[in-house]
């Protein structure tokens, strides 16, 4: 598996963070935003060219996190919705980076109020599935679009969409921990479709350093990934100095796993760490 992190590790723009992470990570997840009347960090053509040079020179891959939860709804409303308009703008502007994945949230907030309504869920799956299909067509390869599980949602909310379309999954372990789910059975079921895994700790806030994660939580997850020969992209979805401390936590976990023989494989050190090489 290839370990990386987000584009907010040092103060600066996307290019500055890519330069910093080159040699310290296998990939960088571009966290993009466009606030109405406020800041926007969608990369310009000049920035994309600079990112591409860094990627080609230093072997840094890129993952693009789409800026808004994808909205379903009737076709006319959906295609004019900001989430799809901005998704297409981001896809078009980052295409030259040859991203290894595009991460998408699905907007299922309408299903979070009141008791479970099977008919409403089916309607949401149909309309949101159409949005996912449209976005995957813009990308060109549906397997590059990875649908992420969100905290507070049913674990099976997107199962009909995933069953109907050849898209991938982004399995966020931190979100499972937030909702107090055991990640191991979810991992076992999801890994065949999983392209990207998000890993982050919980402290006074979500997306904290993995240094806050007890070994009893972290070690079984990494052991399962090693035992399954997961060869996708493991994103430590943390920010600033939490990346280095999260890398150290991963390193310590891999050493514990190796020392007790939890896996027949010898894990490689995360980027920037060499004690297991």
C-alpha cells in the first residue's frame, strides 16, 4: 500500500505542500474548496503544470477530493447543482495530473431524519446513482471514482449504487471509529472494491493524529491490510504536524505487528521512515 496525506501539511498552497511532501509521501490528496464570495483553491493551469512536474520528478501521486457532497434529485436540479458544477470544474482542471483517484461524498442528509423509509432510500439511490454515473463519465474511468463512507450514515446507504456501477470505494476508518463500528468486518467486505483508505485519529476533534489511537485499535486495521496484500492508497487524512506524528504511529504499529508475527509479510516502512527497510 502507498501512504500519503493531505495538501495541508505546511502553510502554503498546493504546490508548496507538494514540494514539501515529495520524498515524504507516496501521494498527496488535494483538499479543494470554493466558498461563495470567499476563498477558492482550485488549481490554476500554472499550478497544475508545477504539480505535474513534481509528480513526474519525485514520484508523487495525486488524489483529488471533490469539493462538495454530490447531490441527487431530479435531473434538471441535479445538473445545475453546485456540487456537480464544481465537481466537473475540478475534474477538468486536474485531469493533467492523472489522479490515481477522485474521492466523492454522497449527500444523503435527507435520509437522516425520522425512521428508515425504504421507498425514500430507493429513490435516493436511483437519483444519486445517476449523479455518480455522470461524474464517473466526466472522469472517464469509473474505477477512479471512490465513494467514501461518512459518519452518521447507515453503513449500507450506498450499497445499491455500488452494486449497480463499476465505481470504487474510499473506506474511511476514522468515520467508522467515530460511529463506534468495528472496522474489521467492514474492511473484509469492502476491500475488493476499495481503492483508497482514509485513516485518522480521534481526540478533541476528528482528523487528529494517529498518535491518539490506541494500539488495540490501530494494529488490527494495519495487520488486516497487510494480510490482505492491500496495494491501494492509504491516506493519513490529517493536517499540519499531525502527519509526522501519524507516520510515527504507523511505524510503531508495523513494528509491533512484525514483532508478534501477526502477518507472514514483512511490512515496508512508510515514506520518510527507514527503520524497517
